[in-house]
């Protein structure tokens, strides 16, 4: 009721700004005691005598450049750049320049998760859009240092962290196979990551089309929604009201369970319009503590339960499907489905998602575990690579030979006899098809 009154008074956009400001102010108060102010109570860079009292300094890549000005700090023994795959190469060189000549530089990050996102279109035109981490890992200079231990698929140069302390193995299994040589090991707290294995969607969505008759316990679910994406006249950002309703119902089902609070739930939406409408719908349902954002907002975070709303449906033009929303970008996919600890629930249209090899792998995983729910979905027949196509052709040729190599090279159909060649078997002829149906 209060939100509705505020919305009428301020307007929708102003209300969102007000709520966001209050949230930011609460977060700012927690770090205020660690911030430096000058004599005039103005935020400022600490002087040298203050900085030298600390052995560890934490900064962003760009702001770290201030530390090298006017000798605010001496060169550092160790420089560590975290989430280095999200910084363009020029940005990463700023803190590296603060290292001693004989110092240690550590570049840490995951090149298969989100990369740099500069606002300047120049970076998208030039070749310097990639990160320093990406360039080094793919450089020919380091190919001889690839790790080929343990009989695993060779990894790129660097230290690979195999133990996953966040999620249930169901949640990271797809990413492990697609991006990490199937080498990730479940190492999270069993009581936490296995606490929601018996959860099922609201009954209105349990129309399972999986091959399994009895669903098994799993930490991954897919809820197929036959909805419609749309957008405002003055905005290119899409939303899907059908998926919003499904997400709200799933959240209500989750908070009804003992031990699950709204703050334990995170919702990732493919577009900003969907994020804003989901926040309003969840607040109206009394679930304002549910964290809602896009992939960029939740990168590096983790929640007990993550719900992903993919928004787009198969009604979108085929020439627009290559890279839009959560489609066509393996890094966004990887981040979205691996934020959850105990449960990952994807709400979307399987007909468009199945055209993406990464989403197809997730759908097939849910189908194999009996956790594919919702609208009817006819599995598409796809040949994933040239080897699959070659194997299929070989199988058809073998069937054709078995048909044509009868004892007398004939086939009986009723009282008539007919002989067929391999070419006729592959031909899409009415006579051949009619014969098979008899």
C-alpha cells in the first residue's frame, strides 16, 4: 500500500530512484568508518603519513593510479588484481605499474565469466577490448606451460582452482563439462548445498515432460513458460509478464519452506525492464528482500537459491538471436547458472533456448533428472557437430544395406515383392514412404 501511494506521488522512475538511494545509503554507512576525510570533512585521498601506516591497500584499478602520484605510496612488494578478466588491458596496467621491479604480480580471474564492459564504443571497435588475463592465457609464449597433469584435458597457463566451495554438483556440472574439462569437485557444506533437493515447483507448473516417470532429487530445475516478451514504446529493453508471474509464485513456494528466507533468494533477469518489473511485483507480494538484478549486478555474488528469467521467446526474429540477453554469450550463461548454492531454477521458453548449445545442455540435464516442468516441449533433433552427422549417416547406410541385402535381395509387402537400393532409401519418395507405413 505504501509503495502504491509513493508511486502515485513520485512516479515510477522517481520511486525507483528513491528506493535505490535508501539502499545505497544503508550500504554506505557500513563503510563510512573506513573512509578518509580531510579537516573540512570532505572525502579525500589519505596523505603519505596515513597511507604508510597500512601494509595492505585495497582499491579499484583506476583509482590505484592516484597512489602513484606525489609519492603517496612506495612501490608495493605484491600487487594482486582480482576479477582481472573484467578489466581491459590498459586498466590492469595501472596497478601493475605500482609494483616493485622485483615484486610479485598476481592476476586472478575467470576468462569464462564476464569480461570487460567499457562504455566507450571505441573499445568495441579496436582490438584492445579483451583483458590482459585473456591475452596472456591465449598467448603462444605460454603454451608450453599448459597444465596436463592428472590426465585431464589440458588447461591454459596458470593455476586452476578445481574445488567448488559454493554449489551442489548439479549446479556446476554443466559449466564443468563445457568450460573446465569436467574437472570441478564439489567441496561445499553438505548440509547447505543439499538442503533443497526435495523442492518442487508449485503444482500449476508440474506438468513434467521429462523421460523419467518419477522425478529424482536434484538441485536444478527448468520451468518452461509459453509466454510473450514485449517492450515499452520508448525502450528497447524486453520484459515477460508470464515469467514474472512464474518467478513470484516460485519465490512464494520457496519462502514457505522452513529455513528459507526472501534474502536467501536471488533473481537474475536478462533485461533491465524485467528487473524493474520483477522488483515491483515481488515487493507487492511482500518479498522485497529478494535480490533482483541482471548478470552484471550479481557477478561475484552467491545466494542459496537463484532463479533465472530468460525473458525472450521463440517469437523473436531468428536474425536477432545470435547475441541478445542471455543468448549467444557463454560467459553470461556461465555466471547466471552458477550463482546458486542449493538450487538453480531457470524460467524460460525452451524452444528458443535449445538453439543455444549451452542452454541446451542445461535443459537436457534437467530432463535427465526429471526436473523439466511446464509447457509442452518437443525436443528438437540436432546434430551438434560433424562427428554426430557422420555417425548418423553411417547408421542410415547400415540400415539401408540390411534392407537391400535380404536373401534374395527382395522385400515382401503383402503378396508383392519390391527391391530397394541405398539411394532409394535416402530418397524422400512417396512410394518408399508408403511402403514403410504398410
